[in-house]
């Protein structure tokens, strides 16, 4: 889409119209110009300290107008952001298309939806299993050879080998992200959340992102850095869903006739929701947890039909994972256990609660909320710093990732030497010290009969470390100082690792930190603790995740499926509720912070209280007047409107009789572009018959994204510019309209609930002298900090509330 570049970002101004072609003056051009949120030239309001928190002052620019820029940081660079058309466009072509569909075509559409959901689950499960096996074997070979060097007392050789392999793995992951797919860095969950909210984040779900995410997550996790594969798996599931629904990408795109049903944003959104839930299921082997994660955390709009399809996708994932688990039994696939496919299972542990357990369990929940909020705050500052470093170019991003890798390798290798060796308890039997590839009692640098408890946690994959620290019946296995060192190093590494140019997830690092402090609480309060220390590690992990990510229901079910013990349900719910309540008192969730830093225009589900005191008509008055078109418009006028504005929706007015105007509907830029490309012009100003438009256009063709108006306009002759376009067949005659007296709070709820891109404001009083439309609202206009920029006096009301 053609857009003037923002001079504040140092971009070149838009090109002027070609001098070889004289553009006639538009006939019925109105001086109205509501800025769509997709306008990169307009910048957001607020940010001058009028009671606005730092989270509402992203790195992108603000101005004193109501309209705002739709520029966001995507893949460490500033990109144009548009909204998605989730609303059903009920124009004449769409209505005819649905009326003319046979029962066979309807069944094809339904069958394809379920087939796509199945394929998303199947491929996500297979890819996740292969990623697990690759990580387990690469990490296992690396650590086995390093431990052998340590046992031979070749300590420097062991360090150089360990750090060198980690450096090489990080280099591969970082180069792939920096050079081929910058948007594949990070977890991808905030961008998925924004997409399902209605924000078209560019270059997020393509084939390069999928390939880089798979290979990069293997390299990054195998390098021992403090990150997980859970976030990348969610992104991988979303990429698979997008590519399947479109039949591929670019010149490799499959032009299968049936896929025309999915050539729209609405069906693509539903499949990406299935992909996100499948990714969570693949990460934790939690089908119900995956569905609830999509419902609670990422999906903005939900309905019962989508619930069934996401559940079908996650059920498919579980079947695939179970098949790999059966194949990989007895260590036939991975160097550590069963290929990383089983995290933790305490189904044989009997859990009993006592009144005395309430105090330590409550403490675990409170600490989870406080530590989670503190982690979010510090990570917010680190990410702001990393944005400045990444903005310096590819070499800076690569150097940052490699520096973190070297620091991580040094910490993981050297810290086990700082703790004393622990003697093996006879109760442990032959399991201590562990001489195999996986186990709780790593010998490392200790003599026979002793083990290094810190090495058991640091010299293992994150998955194996989780199993070790979650293990039950091992109350005296880990020393307090070892747990404290483990917690501290993972806090530091977690803060400095997230945000570098490699695929990374937050789930497992937070689980490890939470499990460490859960065990520490159990050791400190040993007199009051009656629940197994391993279960305290589970509660600590759940509490810290809830304190940072602010999830409750989905997190509870994920841990329930993870542990396979229903007896943990009441106490887990209790801890999660406490942790979320405490965390909410300090700051937003980590994903909200990332969305804000990136500048993605995410609409929150709950409007601010002070929005009830402002009417949508007042918002419209703070904007330029809206650009409107007539139902039968001159080609030159349409071209001029598209060239001079970056708006994506234009109200269409009709004049049934002289002196009277009525709102006919709303036409999209993409539909106008489709008409111009096909040159569907009229030599005289008349309304066309229904069959005329159907001969040239179909509703699926109109779903294609529009190109640049300059490329199309240059090909038009002066004779064509003087012709007419009938907008009747392309106009959505049922746009969502609200009366100008509606409160902004109510408009926000309606806009988000109905998945709108444009909301038209009509006057309360009708008459021949009154215009039929007051203005248009878009998502940027309804965001709190943009409104505060145009109405700074509301900041005081905000403080009071």
C-alpha cells in the first residue's frame, strides 16, 4: 500500500505524481480525511507525562493529534502495520456468492476446515518431536564429551570445548535470524496475539520464518542458553497454519481451487488459532491446556466451532507425541531420558494437605507474584536497551547474541566448581552417582561416592534439569546454596538472553527459576513443610509463571497435565490465584510489555473507566473530516483519493434526491484497487445491473491484498480517467455504525468484540442539512494513550480512578 513515509523516521518523502500525466481535479472530493490507523505519517498522541505510565510511551513517536502511526518494531526494524478485515463484507458479490453455493461446495468448505485443523496438528506434532530429539542428542553428545574431559582433569580443554560448541550453535541460530528471517527471533507469541487481535504483523508467518524457527530453536536451545522451545513451537504451529491455508508461499504457492475458501483473513485467523494451541500442546503434552492457552492468552475472538477445531488439532498432536514416546522408550532416541518428550510425571505420588501447609504455600504464591512482577520490570528495561543495540545493524545483533553465549557458557561451566561435593545417601542406591547420560546425581568433578548437585541442574538440557529439580522423594538432594546459585544464574541469564536475535521462549526458563525458589522455600521452612519438596518446586514454577505471564486457567491445566496428578489441582489453583493477584498490583504481563515495546496497536479487552465520560462524536471532532465517495464516482476521483490518502476504508454516499444524502455503506481500498486493475469502467454515469459485476469479479478475488496505486494509475489513459465506476456491487451495505453520543468505553467493547477494522459514526439528528456521517473510528483512535494525547485533561480523571 502506498504511504508517505514519516520524516521523523528519516525516510524519503513519497514520490510525486508522474509529470507525464495530468490528473484532472476530482469532481466530488470532500475535504474530509480521517486517518486510518494504518497511516504511517500520522503519529500517536500522548507521551508528555500527563499521568501516562512508561508502558504507554513506546519507542515509537507520538504527536498531539488523535490519529496515530501504525509503525511498529517487527523483527528489530520499523515496519508498516495494517489492520485485518475480520468483519464479513456483505456486498452484492458476497451475497450472491453465498446464495449460489451448492450443498457440495458447502460440504467441501466444512471438510477442508477440519482437514486443515488435522494437518496443522499432525505437522506440528511431528516437527515438535523431531526438534526435541535433535536438541536432546546434540546437547547429550556435547555434555558427555565435556564431562569426560573434566574427569580427566583437563579443565581448560573442557571449557574451551563446551564454550566453542555453544558458540557455534548460537552462531548458526543468530545468523539465520539476522540474515534470513529477523521476525523469527524471540518467541513470536506477542505477534501472534496481535494478529489474532486484528493487527497484520508483516512477514511473521511465512516459509522463511518457519524454517529459521525450526533450525534456530534447535541451535539456540542446544547451545545451553537460558531459553526454551515452547514459544518457538507456538510460532511454528501458526506458520504451518498460515502456509497450509494459503497453499504455500510465493512461486511455490499451490493454486488449488478449493483453497479459495480460505483466501480471507477470517478463516486464516481461525487456523492460526489452531496452530498456536497445537504449539503449546506439543511443548507440554497438554491438549486441553493448549486449547485454554489459546482461549485465555492469544485469541481475542472465540466461538464454539473454533473450540472444537482447536481441540481436534491438539488431540492430533497428542497422538503423534504418544507415538514418538512409544518409539523412544528405554532411551532409544535421546541422550537424556526419552527424547525430551516427557517433562514430569508424579501420578504415583499421594498428596495430602494439612492446615500447616497453608503458610508456606501462601508464601510461595506471594513470592511468585512479587518476583514475577520484578522480573517483568527488569526485563522491560533490558529489552529497551537491546532495541537500541539491535538498531545499530546486523553485526551488532550478531555480536550481542554471541556475547551472551560466551557469558552463559562460562557461568554454566564454572559455577559447579564453586559448590562442594555431596556424599551419596545409601537410600539412593546405585543411582548415585549417576554414571549414565541422565539422572539426578551427576558426578562431574567429584570422587566416587559423591555427586555435584549444581552440576545435575546446570549440565543438562532444560528439560532434563526440570525433571531433576521436580523429582520427588529427594528432599536432601539439593543444597540451599546450590539452589540459590542456580536461581541467581538463571535469573541473570533469563534477563540477558531473552531479546537477542535467536528463537527463544520464556516458559521453561521461568519454570526453572520458579522451581528453584519453590525448593528453597521448602528447605527454609522445613519444620512446617509436609508436602514433598519436588511438589513445592512445581508450585514455585506455577506461581512464577502466573506472576510474570498472568495466566491462571490454562496454566493450571497445563501443570495438571504435565504432572499427571489430579490431587495437585486445589493447591495449584490456590497458588496461581495469589500469584496473579499480587503481580497485577505492580505491572502488566510480560507479553503486554513486549507488545507495547514493539508499538503493536493491541486493543485491550477492558476499556479505561474515564472513557465513559467521552463520546465518540468528540473523538470524531478531534480528527480531520472523513473522505467520502459517491456511489457512482469518476475514475479520476477514485485515483486521486487513493493517491492522496493512505486510508483503507471510505464511506459511500448516495443522493436519492436533490438536497438529500444518505449513507450507502463502506468500500475498502483493496476493492477499489481490484476495480482499477481490471479497468471495470463505465462510459456514462449509470448504475450497473447485478450480472455485469458478477461476470468480472468474485468475492474470493476481492480478498486479495491490494498493491500500489502508483503502479496501476500510471497505466490509465486520460480517456479512462474520465470514465465512471459503479461502487454498488463492492460496497458493504451493512457496516457497523454507532450514534455520535455513544461513550468511547462502549465503542471499545463493540469494536473489539465484533472484530472491526472501521466503525462509522452517524449523527443523532437527521435532516437535509446534516451530513449522513460524522466520522470513522479505527483501532488507533480507540487506544488509551492516543485519546489522552488529544484530550490531555482526561489524564487527571485517570489518576483519580
